[in-house]
C-alpha cells in the first residue's frame, strides 16, 4: 500500500482529500500547519523521518490575495521558502511531490486558455510568491507534479461558493464583478485527479493545468450558485464592472486543460461539479 503525506491538511483541499481518502486503498497521513510547519525545515525532516512516503501532496499555502499585498514577506515565506523546504526534504527522502499552484501566475492578457508552456507573468504579490514556489520545485526536485488550478471551492473552509450561500441565507444583496473570467474548480474533482496520478504511477512529471471545462465570470458563477441553491434569491445578485480590490487580478485566467485530459480523460463542465459540491454541502452537519 502506497504511503502518502498530505501537508496543509487543514485547508479546503486537504479536508476534501481526507473526505475522499476513505474510498481509496492509499495509506494517507494528514498533517495540518500546526503538526508540520513547512517554514521550518527541521520540523519537516522530523515528519518525513517517521515513515517513508512515496508521495507528498502540498496543499499548504498563503492564499489571501488581498492581504498578500501588505504581507509580502509572509506570503513568500509560505509560498516560496516553505515550498523550497518541502522540495528539498522530498529529495532527501526520495519522495515524489505533488504541488498545488495557481492560475494567478499569469497576467491575464491572453484571449485564449493558458497552456502549461505559456509565459508566466504574475501581476500581484500572491501570484509572484506562488511562481517563486514553482521555480524552487523545478530547480530542486526532478520527480514533481506542479498542478495549477483556478477558483477553488469545496464544502469546506472559506471559498466563493460558501460565501455566496451565507449571504443568501442572510438575505443580503450583493454586487459581483463581471470583469474577471476564469474557471471554477471543485476540490472534489481535483482530489480525484490527484488520486489518479498517485495510483497510475506512469504519468510524466511536470506542470499540469487542472480545472473544470468551460469558463465564466464571478457574477455568472454567483448566479449559477443561487439558481441551484435557492432560485428565489437570484434577484439579490447584481452585476458590477467597477469592483475595486487592493490587488491587481488577471482579467482572464482560463487554463488549457488538454494536457491533463490526455491522461485523465474528459473533465466535467464546471456547472456539473458545482451541483455535486452543493449536494455534498447539504449533507454536512
């Protein structure tokens, strides 16, 4: 049985991996940021010395795009230095690394989905720190998978879907931006892809883009959420093209998933994945 370490197990992807792990024959060890501090290499070494892990899945990240503009050092410490520590300790222990990255490594000036080979050019501090992390992985460890994904949501943690639902439950009126276009990605589907990579054992190392099929704006995503959750509240959502944020964000960050589909098969449309997550949300206490 393969032994797999999950770092950042207290985040939404880590919790989703835990939920679905019971359906696999993989021996997972889940470590939260409190049990495994990726910014402390000796702490990481102690985790790895407890057992041999064939794979390490790094879900640990600084993900607050807005705060990263003011907390640059903290974002770099976690998303770059911490990732370098993970890659170095993986190399010391002959462990393959699956590292989760982001669509925000791109500047958003494309008019077609970004390929894995397209030029990166992050326009905010979060994206810059994540790109640094990618470069460290590539420079340190040959046996790695960098999985860039976009607009992650799940039944767990803080994410756009849960935020919209909370506001709808409170009967709040919301203005949602129409300026940015990307692809919502379910942590359930991403987890299944990660399990696929681990169990197949023959997927070439390198960078992969993972999202659902299709694209949308945050406004249309919000409308779809409300129509599926409580259609009577659709009028609570209105569009704006003047939504101000502290950080610059790519206006177009759709990922080309053809490389991933070559190995994994056809990915579902994002609307299909959304219904699955909403169903799972309703089942949670």
